[in-house]
């Protein structure tokens, strides 16, 4: 089952990129990648799945080929939930299934709770369930506070983008993500890098750039 199309869906801050496989007439499945990954995460999985479905893998905002948010706009779970709603509206889907990996599964689960009438099935791959007791709410608020403070620190310490060769970027990616092998790293970099106009180097877009300096 080969890729049938690349999609570019308009949003107020730019566009959401996506890629589609399968039959347009088949039941729709929205595929959600993990944090700092992109739609290429599903390249090796989709061909192994039933071919009578229509699979769409989106790049979350600031990931892959999708537009970044405007400076100062945080990347919150709730914002990504809103992205899903925008995407399915553009695709004119009233009901669909969600296949979410890791962070994508968490966001997909949140969407399923908010819009249960739209989700037929929720399939989670390596995604934890967020179950909180009442006494854990305070801990959650503390976590959110630290997350915001960390975001501000990252923004204050931003450095100009650096130019690397593809080999250098692959080495940096594998060093920060020990669970990846070289083949998977190359697959993510195909969609997670941008060629610089001058020279042969590749400039890593914000998600991967931030990922390296956050570890």
C-alpha cells in the first residue's frame, strides 16, 4: 500500500502537513505521531495494516512539514487537540478512528474524551494513561507551572540556527535518542530537516533543535 498523496491543510498560523495512504472510500483513520517525531513515523507500519482503510498521518504544528506556531505561543496538549479538530473538519470527517503513538496517543485520548461522538476506535501505541486521584491535582498544577517556567527559559536562551550536514544531524539525533537505530533516524530526518539555501548543510527545524538542547 503506497503513499497516495501529501496534504497541506490551511490553519490561521500557516498550514498542517499530512500524508495519506489507502482507499479514499475506506473508513478513515487519523495517525498521530509522538513528541518531536513526524508523520514519517508511520511509513513502515501503514503497509502492514489492512488496506481497505484510509490512513492520514498529520504533522503536529511545529513538527515535520507543518508550520510553527508564532513566537510566544506554547505547544500545549490542548492546542494539539484543537489541531485534530481543525484537521478532521478540513477532511470533512464526522467519525473516524485514531491511531496514536506515545504523545500522539495522549493527545488522541484527550480528543476522544472531548469529542467522544466523533471517535469510533482509539488505538494506543506506547501511550500511558493519565489517571489522577483528587490528591494528585496539586501535583499536576505544580508540573504545569514548571513546564511554563521551562518554556520561558528555553525561549530566553535561544541561539541562532546552526547548519549541519545530514550525517552530523543523524549523529546528534541518535545520541539524544538511544532507542532509535540509524535507519529510523534517517527516516525521521527526511521530514524533520530543511535544506539551507547556501551550501549543502541542513538546518534542523525547531522541534528537533529544541529536542537536542532539552536533554
